[in-house]
């Protein structure tokens, strides 16, 4: 940040926007991690937008004494983030999730990044918490203490100049998930840059920790495939999910009428191969190489759950669209 801004402008430089829905377990830790920052506390503000929580999230945020807390009971997460941005006084918007932690130097690194690349959006990845379960470690595949950087902006760690955010129209308020990927795509379609860097990595406390939680999260993420069909058609995972859904549906039919048939065995092999290819792709991207059988099995099992959840979400979205 330049000295002129610090000395002559009474408004904060950063506005940190946090959407909250039933996050009483994490919102206090999230806020405290920000307030513990080594960054000048007059140069940032924290905006919490409660999306109709039924637990103590709102009270915890208010009791922090330092966050500006608002309520927006209705609306998808994109609308909640946009509402927070509307209340922001800062030049630079930072969006994080209520189940994430910033380290003490995060805002200092953020300032350096925005100084070096001022007219673009920035993002980071999600680090594992210290008490991570096998579901978390098998999904994030941390290599040498660092997570895989996402290909797109994630809502847990996004930084963007407010002028740019308003210029592209903010987050898509129609979708229940995927608003961060949609934002990324619209930024790039406007010939503006997105830089994703480990400097903005956050610790994510709210990962799915059981197989059921993991499947439910994938269902939620894929319900909007058909609403955002234009973006979905650019996403290889959408076609992989379609292939898996078709193959697994055919497999169920074949198991009833053609069990033991050659076509059944071929389709069984295809259904088994698709999650394996996803596992290989994830491990290759993360430079995570292991031959430990139980670790490989856990990774494969998670990708099988991933495709199962995504397929269910796609069907659920199709039913919604038809009604």
C-alpha cells in the first residue's frame, strides 16, 4: 500500500467480506485469525453477512466487537457476498469463508500482490487443518505442506479491486454454488487477469470429514450444472460426470438383465476406470506419488464418491429444471 493512501485516506484499504450460515463452530476462530494479523488494523474492515443462521453465528460475530455485522436471510451465497461488497468502504475486496483462517502475515502478502498486479483478481488455495481426517488428506493431496492451487478462484480466498468487481457485475446470484468459478470466467472473458498464488492460501476448517458429508457436498456443487450450462460445457468434469452417470445407469440395467454378459463386463470396467483416471489426474497435478496400497485405495474410493455425488446432483438439477 502506498504511503499517500495511508496518511490521506481515512477509509480502510481492505474490506474482508465473510458470508455466514450456521457457522458457530468456526466463525469466532475465523474472525480472531483476522484480528490477530500483523497488518495495520485501521487499514482493513471486516464485514460479516449472516444468511439466516439458526445457530449462534450472528451473536458470535456481533460479540467480536470489531466486525460490521449485517443480515440477509434470503438469497444464495452470491447474493450474500454481493450484499457485503455493497457495504464495503475499502478499495480492495477480500472474500473468505467463515470456516477459514488467515495467518498473521496474510494481509501483508495480499498488499504486496495487489501492488505488483493492481488491475486483476487474485486467489489462493485451501490448506489442511492440523487434525485433518483421511477424507481431507485423500482429497487435498498436500505435497510438501502446500495444497494444490485451484484452477479457478475459490470463495474461501478471493481478492479483487472493488472497481473491477463492480465492473463485471459481482457474483452470480442465481446459482446456489459455483459463483466463484463463474466470477473467474467472467473476469477472463472481459480480458482481465486472474492470478492464483500460494501467498493467499487459507486454512480450511470446514472440509467434509466423513464420506456422507463429502457426497452431500458434491451433490450441492453439481446441482447448478444445467443452470450454468454454458460454463458447464467448458468444464471437463461435467463431461466426465455425464459419462460416469450414463455408464453406471447402464450398468445397473445390465446387472438386472445381462449379468455376466460381455457388454456388462466391458461397462463394469469402464465404470471402474473413470474414477481411477480422476485419481491419477489429481495425483499428477499435486506431484503426489505413492505406491502404498491403502492410500491409493482411499484416493480411488474418494473419486468414486465424487463422481457418485456429482451424478446425483446432476440428476437433482435436471429434476428442478423440469419442474
